[in-house]
C-alpha cells in the first residue's frame, strides 16, 4: 500500500511538472531575474564598470537559488530547463545581429588573423593544461577555454550545449571569465595611460584590447577609458571574435565526434540550428540594414533572452558544487589570461 501511494504521488508530481503553469513559473522567475539584471546594469553605480547584464543575472540567480528551499527548485525546474535550452539557443542565434560583414572588412586582415590565432592557441592550451596537467574534467577545461578565447559568458553558454556541461561546470567557467576579465578591464586603461604607443598607436592598442579581453562589456568599458579611436578598434576586434564563435563551435563538434568514435574516425556532425541562426542573423544585418530603433529593440530582446538563461543557470547552481572545484580552475584561467596578453601583444607588434 505504501509503495502504491508513492507511485501515485510520483505520477501526480510528474504530470504537474509537465503542466503549463509549472513551466510558466520557472520561465517567469528566470525573466524576472533577467529584468532585474538589465536594470541594475544601467544604474549609475554599475554602468560602465564592465559588469554586464549576463554576469549580474547569473549572480542574482546564484544568490536566489542558494537561499530558497529545495521544494522551490523542484517547482521551478521545468521552466528553468526551458530557459537553459531553447531560450538560450535562440538568444545565441540573435547575437549575430550585433555583427556585419562590413565591420569585419573595415578592420582588415591583421585583426582577423590575430583573433583566429589567439582563439586556436587558447582553446588548445586550455584542453592540454586543464586535462593533462591540472587534471580537470574535460568539459570544465573546454568551457573555461571557450570563455577566455571568444566572448566570455555567451561563448561558455553556447559551448555548454556542445560538450553537455553541468551547471556547476558552466558556472565555474563564467566565474573565471568575470574575475580575470575584470582585472584586465582595470589593467588595460592603466597600461594605455602609461604607454599609449605600446602597439604603435591608439588603433593598435584597441585591437590588442579587443583581441585579448574576455567579455564584450569589459572591452567596451576598457575602450571608453582610453580614447575614441582605441574604443572603436577594440569593439570591432572583439566583434570579430564573436563572429568566430560559429566556426569554433563547428570545429569543437568535429573534434568531440572524433574523440567519441574508436580509431579516430569522424562521426557525422550535425550543425546546431543556433549556429546557423547566428550566421543568418549576421548576414541579414549585413545585407538588409534595418532601422536603428528596430535593431536596438532586437538586441535588447536578445540581452533579455541571454540574461534569462544566465539567471536560470545561476539559480540551478549550488555553491557547494563550486567549492568542490578548488583552485585548479583559477590556475587555468590565470594561465589563459597571461597567454592571451603575451601572445596578443606579440602579434599586435608584428
């Protein structure tokens, strides 16, 4: 009789988890966190600090998720999962609206080559140093590498779907990006003030900044602390790294498929729809320019979608899981940041 009642309870719970109301509550909670993060990012206290809405949404979700009891997590799980998967993928696809082919062409081949070399070297170092030396889980090493190599939290979230990373692995990678990206955001303007001609001129320093700093928000904040020429070059160089997110994900999928098949053969790789959507949005933005108000509205909607995914991720992550990782992820992140600065500086001088 006791087992019969338990079976009925599990059946009721399962059906309630699938109900539209339960799905809606988790989605509503995620978007509430996202809206709060977007508002906080525009306040005078945080505006221009490099702490973007995505980072704030994850921190707010992490705080809320570790304060509420477990039954709240159970009630919101279905909606949180929806935000961490379909909502996230749609948001990554819309991220392409921030780019145009013309922006890439205007910066020249040098910036593209620098970005490509830095991305390839950073992810290679992350996998080798993370798995072989520091003995981190492969998923953690890849996610930390992706966040440092390309565009911070957005790259971590996009790569998580490819490597099937856990919530705690994704949160650790984002925490590393936030910590060392913030340090770089403070260091680069100081270096520019001391030696503005270190990389030839303001334009060269801007390319170096955009090619080596992690988050888009961090690049914007650092560039604005320099001068207009450096700021423009930094932002466009950073956007090229964002553009390279699509081929990076495709290459990652091929590499993972080869690792999963005995003998090193390549399994059939399915191109994720959100990668196709990312490229399509970039081409659409390039060939069919839309009014600035419309583009600004779509980018704002995309920020909201990505922030909702980050809020859901943070809410689902336990601090105990983060503490278990120890210092090894931070050591990897430090090594990757140092490699980006050193190699990026050498390439900028060539």
